[in-house]
């Protein structure tokens, strides 16, 4: 578990900075939910969990997947913000965004092969 805490900033910093920028631009038009907060945790936990279950010959070089995931999450959050601004009553958008981010994490884990060190 200590490894998760050590490598989480590879995902957390780009995701937090990107989502913060999007939120600052749209803070007067949207309301944050618990699902939005989980966007900063759940994709990384999903990726780490899959890696712990089956590493598929992955090495430390594959930690770059976390960085890519950290850049994808703000893009998904921006899509959620745009959707919520166009349809103010759409309360499913945060949950769908959270599900999509976990699916992206699982896809990165499944489709990126083990990289050489």
C-alpha cells in the first residue's frame, strides 16, 4: 500500500491541477458532487487494483500510464461541466464521468503493454 501513496502524485497532480482550472472557469455555473471528488481518487485506485491483481509483465516504466490518466481525467471533467451547463437538470453526468474515468483506467491497464525499463 505504501507504493500506492508514493506513486499517486503521478496521477494526482495533473488531475488536480486540470480539474481545478476547469472548476475555476465554471464555478458559478455548476455544483460539485461527491462523484466529482472521487474523480481524483477512483481512477488511480482502479488502475492500481488491476495492477496488483495481474501485472501483465509491466515494469516501473508503465507508471507513465498514471500520468496519462491524470491528463485524461480533467478532459472528462470538462466534458461533464459542458454537459451540465447545457442540461442543468442532468444529475447523472458526474456519475457517468466517474464511470468513464474508471473505464479509461482499466483500458490503459489492459491495452498498454509492458514497457522496457
